[in-house]
C-alpha cells in the first residue's frame, strides 16, 4: 500500500471519542449503535489483552440512495471506552474496502496527537496485512500516566510496541470490541460487511495488577443495535474459563 493509500486509510478510521451511543446501562446486556463485545467496569484497570484473526471483507460494493458507502469493521481492545468524556487507549485491526478493493491493517490510538486528526490512528505494523492473519495485542498501564501498547502479527513475524502518555486517565474500564467505525471524511458510520463470527481468545485483564478473566471481573456483553433497538451484532456467551467468546451477526 502506498503512502497515499495509507493516508486514505487513516482518514477512514476513527475509533476514538466519536464512538459509543449507549441505549441501556441498567440491564446485564448493554447496547450500542456501533460496538459489540464485552466490557468490564472496575476502578484501577492496569492491563487488557487478547488475540484474534483479522476478518475478511467479502464484498466491497455497497450503495445507499445511489451513493457508494464504505464498508469496514474494526477489532480491538482498549481502556476507558466506557467513559464518554475520557480519552481511550486502544489498539487493534481494521478490515476495510477502498475503491472496491479490500485491505487490512493494524493501528494504535495516540491521544497525544489529538482526537479527530488524520494522524490520531497510526498504522501499527506493515502498511498492509491479510485476512486470516493472527493478531495478539495488549495494553498495560505502567504508572505515571504511561501506557504501553503492543501488537503482533504472527503470520508475518512483525510486532510493535508503543508508549503513550494520557494524563488523568480514569482506568475505569477495559473492552474487547468489534466496531462499525466512523468515516472521518463523512462523519458517518461505515456499513458493516457480511462477516463470519469473530473470536476473541486469551482475553485477560488486570485490576490493580491482579490478573483475571472477563468472567472474574463480571464482564458485561454489548449488543450492536440499529436506531430502532433491533440487535444487529451480538457477542455469544463466554467460554467456561471466561477468556474467550465470539461476536456474530444476528440473523
């Protein structure tokens, strides 16, 4: 992928503060118009990690009202997405269509650059990866406002480590999320492609440096819904160990 295409990719990707519209926080299952997965809410989150496979985009043409729209899906882990007024720390992968062609890349959020800029989401590994690549990722709070973000693609033997500084981060939640992200060019949400169930494996979190599974920390599922509250994408139940689950389209 050339530098022009990378810039285009970054323009299309915003998984930062423009994300979450909660419909319900009272029930066991939460609802969002663009997220699906699991979240734990706890004071003093110090780490989050997981692994997954980059999902393929099988169809790249979608038209709404005669206008071609972008299809895409992001898979990521993060801190502090629960707080609408907080700066989240996130790292993950995106499967996206550009000019009718699918392409795949990993990224990390750098809050020090500024939310909403074209550089806020930085390409993390090679500029272009492949569907089916195996990704592992982690975020660890190291104290003194420093967060260490790591991501690796075992299929291309590539890995990167980033350090970002986020002042006064709440560290009040950790997330494992599949997202229909926002197109920064149009400020509209991308159209989700048809996708096979996406599996998060090796999910773990630490609260005050005490490690545990999603179940251990009473994780809550998040359903992605449309504007009428109909469920579009939903996480399945956690496995017995509480460290693995699938996110799938409903119906």
